[in-house]
C-alpha cells in the first residue's frame, strides 16, 4: 500500500509539474522518463551503488528538463528526458544483473556441497 501511495503522489506532482511547465514539455517523453524512474525505484535501485548512481542521474536530468521546458527550450528538454529514461532503465538492468549474480553464487555454493566427497573418503587418497 505504501508503494501505491508513493506512486500516486509522484503522479500528482508530475501533473502539477507538467501544468507549471506549460505545453512546451514533451508529454510522452516526460511520461516515459517518469515511468522508467519509478520502475528503477520499485526494483530497489537505491540499494545498489551503480544503479543508485544511474537513478540519481535520471532524476537530475528530469529536473533539468523541467527547468529547460519552463524556459521554452523544449527540444533540449526532450533530449534530457530521453537521457533520463535511459539512465533509469540502466539502473533497472544493473539491479537485475546484481540479483542474477547473487542467485548464481547461491547456486554454485549449493552445487559445491554435492561435489565434495561423502563418507569415509580421505582427501588425497588415490582412487582406483
């Protein structure tokens, strides 16, 4: 439920920001960037160092794009929104990569339990 409240708050703030910026801000680019940022937050990008950096860059670019749009620089704002989207998507991929590596490590550790000799076999003994 907490996530739903946060998403709703972000949506309301985004709509407010969109209204303040005027029609110069590319709505589709804005929605795509915000959705990608939300996705990165939802997968926990804040907790993975590399992903957290990409998420921060995405949020910084989003803020800068809004400022540029307010100044009438819609073309530059659109470019920054695209960069924000890509940074947020990279954050998601970095989190997924970290999770996959953790699962692979766990699987290797479990598999190594089965690779060890069982019973009375002595280490270094010749097998005939």
